[in-house]
C-alpha cells in the first residue's frame, strides 16, 4: 500500500512512526517531510500548502491514501480537491475544517448549541469594535477570525494593548484577510487541557488528555510558541470533568455538526480551559495537535491504519480502542531565539545515543552528508514513557541531555506542574 503524508513536523513524524511500526507493507511518502522523517519515508520537496502540486503528484503516483495533517491545507480544501480527483484522503473537508479555519464560525456553533465557552462578540467593522473596547471588561482577548500561524490570539491585559491588537489585526491587516473579522472574547483562567478525538461524522472517540506548554521559557515566561512540550495523561482531567466535557462539549459538538449538515471525518482537537465555573471550550482544531500527537499517539495501542480506514468509511463504532496506561512526556528542543529570529544549519550530535525506549520526533531537521542539521524553530521532540509522570519526565530529560547542537533551547519544567 502506498500512502502520502502531507506535512513535515513532529506531528507528521509521530503519525509515520506509528504507521511504520504497525504495518510492514506500507510504502510511505511525505511532503515535504524533514530529516528524521526521511529515515522512514521518502520525502518529496512539495510544500504542504501547494495544493495543486500535491494533487498532481498524488494523481501521478497513484497513492492509495493521502493523510493531510496540518491546518492550512485542510482549511484551504486539500481533502476536497483530492477527493474530486478520486483519491482517498484522510482529514476533514473544507466545510468541516471551518471549525478551525474560522473563529467566528466556531464560536457561533458553540453558542447556538449551548457548548460552554467564553463570552464573546464578533465585529466586521473597525470603528464599531474600537467603540466596544472603550467600555469592555479588561483583560480581554482579541482574536483574528482566520488562520494566522498561531499568532492571531492576543491576550490584552490593558485597554491600550487591546486597541493596539485590534488595529494590528483589522486596520494594518497583520494577518491579511484572517483579520477581516475579529472576535473580542472574555478572558478566562484555568489549566488548559487538549483532547484529541477521532470522528467519522457519526461516532466520536476521545483519546488520552494532554497538556501543552505554549510559552517559550520555564514557569510560562516569554512569548507564545507552537508548543514547547506536552504530557499525557493529566490528573487535572478528573473523571467528573471528563464526564462533563464528553457530554457538554464533545458529544454536543458532534450533534451540532450533524444538525448543521456537516460530516466531519478526521481528528477534532478540543482546546479546553478548566475554569472555576466548569470546563469551557477555547477552540477547535481540525487535526492532531503538535506536540500533542507526540505524547498521545504512542499510547494508543489500536492500529492507526484501521482507525483511519474506519473514519473514512464511517464505521468508527466498530473499532476496538485500546489505550496504553503509561505516562508520556515530550520535551521540545528548539533553536536558540525561537519563537523570534534564530539561526539554523547547526549539526545535531548525540541522536544515536538515545535510549531505545525513548522516541525522538524530528520537527525542524535536515539530513545532509550523512548528518542531521537544524532546520527550523522547533527542532526535535523527545518523548519519554513511564509508569508515572516522574518516570516519563526523567526518561525524556535524561535523553534530552544526550543531544546537543549549538544554541539549543528547551524548557526544564515540562510535566512538573
Ligand atoms: P487559541 O489559538 O484559541 O488556542 O488560543 C491560544 C491560547 O490563547 C490558548 O491556548 C489560551 O492559552 C489563550 N486563550 C485563548 N482564548 C482565551 C480566553 N478567552 N481567555 C484566556 N486565554 C485565552
Ligand atoms: N499544540 C497546539 C496545536 O497544535 O495547535
């Protein structure tokens, strides 16, 4: 069987590693992939956002399946385009991916179907939004409607910051058309939990809860990043909270989508905040999280290809899900300076010294002359496992210390809180 994975980060490496481990008959290609992925799949230098090129390549190579992992191509409709060419594809259609592609769409869905979320208002006009901010409760969260490389959410602690954020998004169009509408949202507080789930349009199956660390430095200092580390499960997600989330958020979302006539096939990622007033839904993603996939997928014992087939063909309810009770911790190693400017091209040492039961997922790496070099902001994700959080964390950090490259940067507190 010949498959193409679209994307090239740690998440895609986690998907490919799981597929390879379970199926020896797979011939895997990845566009564009990275240095580490190149050790287990054939990387083709097509950007994940070059939809036409990917479609053309998929057609000429006659893939049996294309897995679309990142948000941009999903929201732009890659799955629809592939399907129109008769190519089997895993991931939501453009219509379904709106739950991630439009914050306005997501919030209106939550409101209409009584899914607990922060209070909000939507604006299409700068002056009206600006007037609203004059008297709005501070802190407030300013969100660009569309995808903005993860930078479209601005938490404003002062009114001036809010005016500035609004101007940057709506007037200066810092994120282009993503800023033609904004959501101004109530600021809420509490621990954040990510729930990844598989959905075939009729059945939804949540996986083990994970917690991400978005800030660049220890103790949540510094700027927001794509994610500096994750762990799973989390004891903050108690059975009581789980029951409430499954009823009021996860199943209500499936019913909401069905009522709207939207068939969602793929992965729904629920970004939750556990507030004093109960769990609330901050956002949806229409895909696996990165670096959530690097702690959640290795603990899923069910065959991934079986799940993917069931999602596409609509018989997820027949799949027997088996979860490994282990704990996992993923520590991201980034290039010094990330998420601001950083230099790449440094050789990476020590990858061969890593323990056998620890997994190193590659994100921003490139192979050349038989060596591995840094090639991005987030470079590697080192995932350790254990019977408890401490064991998993120790395994991850023991191995992070075996790896070295110039100006490497990582948090030392993943999984401690
Ligand atoms: P999002 O892109 O929606 O996940 O937002 C990025 C991050 O911003 C979230 O993970 C939260 O940490 C934070 N955030 C988003 N919405 C709110 C809110 N209403 N109140 C407080 N923090 C928020
Ligand atoms: N780690 C958060 C995300 O994938 O969006």
